[in-house]
C-alpha cells in the first residue's frame, strides 16, 4: 500500500516495498548541524550499546551552523549508517541560499 508523502515539495508516494525492516536495537538521531564532536559521541555510544551501524538512522540536517560540516558529512557517509534527508539537505538540493 503506498504511503502518502508531504506534497509541500514533492508530488510522490512511497511504496512500502521501498521501506526497510530493522531487527534488534535501533538508534535514531538527528540534527548534527556540523557538530563533529557530538556526532562522534552518538556513534561511540551506539558502539558501546552494540547497535550495528545498519540500525542507526540519522534524520538529516548534517551541515549547518557549527564548525565542521564536511567532517560530519564524511563521518556519516563512511560510517554506514542510514540517512534521511533533512530540511538542510533539501535546501541544498534545490539550490536555496539560506540555511534550513
């Protein structure tokens, strides 16, 4: 069954076959906002709790406001965690000049 998605920006539905199923512990976090130290701390905590990287979901907004946008992007990319597009990424994708 298709799930309606917000029509603010997109006119699209998500088919349930595109959804993932996670088993075991899951960690969801969002808004690293270019804060490398905080992002590292979250990933370190997940490791201490034995949460596999495939069960970690970042809800976006990687690069905004703090000092290390590229380092945070690289860390998230290289870590193998799942990422959902936040409003900062959406703004970058459509070429907006202001922050999220």
